[in-house]
C-alpha cells in the first residue's frame, strides 16, 4: 500500500477539524434540539438575557460583602463595598427595564456567574490572607467585571436593534459603571496590591 492511500484511510476514520466534510457531518450530529420555551425572536432572547443578568447581579449583592471582608487592602475593600452599592442600583435599574418592557422582573440562574463566584471562593481559600489573597480577589473580581461588560455590551446592542431606546440608555449607564469598576480594580492591582504581593 502506498503512503498516500494509507493517509487517506486514517483521514476516513479520524476526521480533522480542517476537513470541511467532517465538520459538516459533526455539525449535524451536534445539533441541539430547542427546549419548549426556547426564544424564537430577538425580543425573547433579550428578555431571557435580562433575567440571566438579573440573577447574576442579585448573586453578586450576596457575594461582594464576603469578598470585601476577606480583603486586607483598605483601598480594595472600599472599592468592593462601593461596587456593592452600585450593584444594588443596577438591580433596581434592571427592575425598571423589566417594567418598561411590561415584563415581570424575575431571575433565571446564570451558570456563568455561579461559576465565577465559585471560582472566587476557591481563590480566597487557596491564598493566605494579605496581599496575595488581595491579588486573587482582584483577579476573580475582574473576571466578573469582564463577564458583565460583555453581557451589558450585548444587551445595549439588542435594545438598540429592538428600538427599546429607554432600556438602551439605562443599560449603557450600567455598562459604563462596570467599565469604571474594572479600571478601579486595575489601579489598585497595579499601584499597590500586586507590588506588595510580589515582595
Ligand atoms: Fe453589575
């Protein structure tokens, strides 16, 4: 048997991602059937996404005090507590948006936020209290902020496309607050915490 033929046989049983035909076949096999309550239009996806972030923000309200309590840096603790106040405002803002849309304000478990908070707990328990734990708390908090920035960025775009301009304005305010929180965490890390943690 020639080498080229042998190669062909291997490809037939071990499809590569670069093999367009194999990718197409996999796409068929990997197709996910929609649930009975699956969103059928952008408006429904928008509302579902709002429920998801509503759950996430409420979960954060519960988790931030613990993060602040485990921070040693006064600057970090106050940044987290300040963000707790802002998060409570964001929850109220989401309720305002549900109201604008004529929808009931209700949360739907956000698996991503649940995972990020679980990872945050692990980071805290796996670091000794002081600057190293502070650096870990900032790392976990920035992952959360980046998730929120991505979420609100999408929600603003959805709201604009749907012509929900009042909702878009409110969501843009929250997006700006999340970006600001990320900047504050960056400053605390780069100007103090990371430097002390490295000593
Ligand atoms: Fe938030």
